């Protein structure tokens, strides 16, 4: 079952603003992944994190693997309309790579 | 790289019929693929883990006789929804891991575009 707490559930922001979302877990993970899903499509991998404290960027996206290995955050800087979508965090502890997903954060960007 | 396709992208069927969904890794080999189901405005729910050449591992509460999974090659896994009913209508998504990318990166899952199943 789902053990990740992702917040906020939704965000309504103006173009140009920064966005921040996070996930916390009761379990320790060895991998954190952040995905974006647009309506009617599969999730697309944005950033992968492999060790505690790691800070990784992908364009305007920045994500960090928490020191305790039980949390991660994703920041989007200077949002643009195409950032609209649902962002999911996912964590893995399992040798088979099974992922546990957060509930998702819906981002809406208005011009 | 790391492209996963699904076919069909959508399907409408009558209650009681069976539907097969294909998941293919196009540019890498995937010894493990995963099948998820997603209901509107909800997160992804793992149904089963599909391993090439062996039986799939189903999550608790998922009927293995209803959702048949076959992973016959390193690039293809299929999910067959047998005797489909309206409550099986959902968005089915597969993902695959690229084992050849290395021990750490192999935890990354790449998703297909999904299949929208509507059972009338």
C-alpha cells in the first residue's frame, strides 16, 4: 500500500512563480524518483536520486534526497504554462525496484 | 533512449470479453516490467511485477486469474483482462526497468503511454 505522504495536493500559481512540493515516508528509501504525468499519458521521469543528501537539477527542476532517506522535495523555478500536470514522487527500497507512489501534486499555472 | 510503448492506446469492449494489452521496451531489454492501474484523480496502483521467463508476482488483492500476465521475451509483456466487467474500466500503465544501465540506475522505471480500457 501507499506509504508516502505527498504535499501539497494541488497548487494554483502564476506564471513565473516558483513551485515546491515534498514527500515524506515512514520507511527509508534507497532511491527517490520524481515523475510528471499529463492527462491521458503515462508518467515521465524527471529526476532520479540515489543517495542521501543528493541535490540534482534538470533544467528548472531541482530535487533533493533527504538526509534521513525518508523524504524528498522537488522545486520548479520560474514556472511556465507547460509545467501544468500532476507530479508524483516515488520511492524504492526493494531489490526488484518496486516503487511506492505519492498521491500526486496537481500544478496549475495561470498566465 | 528508454522508450516504452503500449498497444492499444484505448479499447472499448463488451462485458464478459477479454482484452489483451501489450507493453514493449523499444530500445532496451527489460527483464522486469510492472503493471499499474490508475483510476481518475488517483495515484498509480501496482498490480503485478512481470519477470521475463517466470510467473508474475501479484500484489495483494489483485486476482491473478483475472489479470493474466505473460513476459515471454526481454522486450514484451502482455496483460490480459479476462471476462472484463465495467468495474475493470481504468487506465492501465506498464513500466520497465533497464537492467543494463547499471546497478543504481536500474531502479528507474520508464512508463508506457497507458491504455484506456472502457468496459460497457
